[in-house]
C-alpha cells in the first residue's frame, strides 16, 4: 500500500543556507577594515616584540610564563599571588562590554569580536578567489564539481587553512619565547602540546570563520540573549526608519494607490548583511550592528536622490520624536545617561584601583609561618626559642641581599639557620625559604609571657626597601 505523503514525518531541522555577503563600501565598512587590520596586527605581531628586563629574565614583551607561573606585560610582572590584577582586568572587560552595549548596542560583536574579525578576513579571501556575491551564489548552486569549481574551492580552503595555521601558531607564541619555539616547530623539536594546540586552533579557526560564521553568533554565543538586559529605549542601534521607508515600491499598498515611501525594495541592505537578515523586519537577535546595511542603503539613497539615513544608528525614542515631526535627541544625550554613567564610574573605579595597587606594590615580599610543633624550645641557658618558616620573594632582575630583623621587644633577637649573619642572599625573581629563630633570654618579658606580639622585617640592603609581617612569640606563660 503506497505511503501517504501527507502523513510523512516532517523534519524539525532546517539545513543551513550559506550567507554570501555582497561587497559594500562606505564609512562603516572602512572602519571595520581599520579595526580588522589593527586587531589582527596586534594579535600576530605582539609575541615578537622584545623588552629588555635584564640577563636573568625573558626579553619577550608579552609572555605567559606557565613554567615559572608568571605573566609579563612590558614593564609589568604579575606573580601567581597577584592574580587579582588579572581578575580586575576581566571585571573591567565585562563592565566595558556592558557600557558599550548600553550605549550603542552590539558594537563589540559588529566590529571587534574575534569571530567577526576572522570571518571578515575569510569572506575577503572568499570574495578575492571566487568573486562577489552573485558569482559565489552561482558556484554554490552549481551541482557539478568541474575543474573550475574544484580549483576555486581548493584554493580558498588552502588560504583559509594557512590563516588558521598562523592563528594557532601565534597563540602558542604567547606562552614561550617566540623565536625559539618557531625554530623548534620547524625542526620538529617542539613539545607535543604545542603541535596539538596549533592543530586544534587551526581546525576551529578554519571551521568557525569559513563555514559556521553566523551560526556561531546565533547559536554558540550567549551574548545575543543577554544584550537585551543592557539596552533600553535610549540605546543607539542599527534600525530602519519604517515611518519614512514604507510602503515599499512593490508593496500592495503602493499598487492600491498609496504614496510610495523611500524604500525601493532593492534588497541592498539584505545582500550585504553577514548574518543574512533583513533589518527592515525590526530588531532581531541575529543583528550584530555592523552597520554595513547603513553603507549599502546610503549608497542607494544617494543614487536615487533621497536623503541618507533610511537605515541608521537610532534609538526607540528617536522614532517617537520623528513620527511626531520633531528633531531626534542629540547623540551625546543618548550616550550620557544614568546607566552609561554608572558603568563608566564602576569601570573607572576598578581601573584606578588596579593602577594604585600596581604602583604601591613592593619589589620584595615575605610570608611568615610559625612552626607549631613544638611551639617553643627551652635552650640550655634557659632562653626560649621560637621557629618560623619565612618565605622571601625577590622581584628584581638581579640577586639581592635581604636582612631580617625583629621589633616589638628589644630582648628578642634574630638568628638565621645556616648562616651566622642576619642577612641572606635571595636569587633574582625567585622565592627563598629561610628558617628563622627568634630567641628571648631567660627571665625576659617575652620568655615569661604566654604570647607576645612581634614584627619581622625584611630589608633590601642594596636600596633600603622594606616589608614586614606581624606574628606571635610564644613563651612559658608562668
């Protein structure tokens, strides 16, 4: 019995229809080119910048030194216990994202997001090899894989793969000396982790920038679903002046005799959109506010003698004013409002706090851990001795002599294990563990008291820098 086609199960999955954006020129497209060149230049070239820190430190300006658990950024050196600097930068990044989204929508997504930047680069390569939108559409719809199609696709994929390889290679250069690693990679002497990381990043860049593209922004990225909480009626975002453009040239209203709006339904705004949406349908989650539709529409408006700005950066409050025939608010009145001022203030507070902490931090640090087993020892002469594990950190690029002293009660004196002197040499950019004894003579106040407050000091003899930690001296308590 033949199957009833009407009762056949319906697929719940719609196959992806590739988006082939048309080439466009204009102010926003030029801005995106500049941002792409600058961001890619920073990413690829930064590991090769040198910065002299002395003979015992790496000379790479930006380096995440996992082996020694340190982060170098030009003249700044971050140690593991100073991770709050990195956390603070992440907080600033989040607040900055909130600020820009509140002021101008998804400008991060449209201009500086790595997915956007690399997708722009991959589309540029695709257009250069296969031609503009119509040529790429014809090639995509061509069922037969003839020599020309195979040649164009293999050429495009090869260039994409090279870009992906350079991307993965540039990333691993941030974690070790770039020239040394480059030589090791070519001589097959690099660590397997380096090859694995490059392979993974090459594959993901190739796939995300070449094939997934807008699918990453729509399905993988959470920001489109969060952005609405950052925006309000005064947020500037890309929009269509429907009250000016409608009814369109080929609409039923125009056919019925109504006056035509400025939109001639040329589809230029749709053809240039990297997300494949129609901005005239209103605000959509997929829109990344790249503003290429503004460039395309302004070009058409200039050709037909209509005012520019049919598609533009505007806010919901602008619509209310313009529908009433009033002039919209000034741009700065949209940007400077309580929400954006609050984000700016929070961002500034975090930034100034990090700068303050950076400039007041000392180049020497110490930690003191009393040895509790036993809490004190009675020496042969009746003196009471306490033992401490003192960890000294020398952040300088050369070896430094550190002197250890104690204050709190003049009867207490310091003795260092392994040396008759009160000082110890700490290697450059190293942590030195030193056992320290505090001794109080028999009959003295600290020896008789159960507990006494003391302060251990460490001093850099070469320049006089000092640091201290408060601790407890344990006595007999009788």
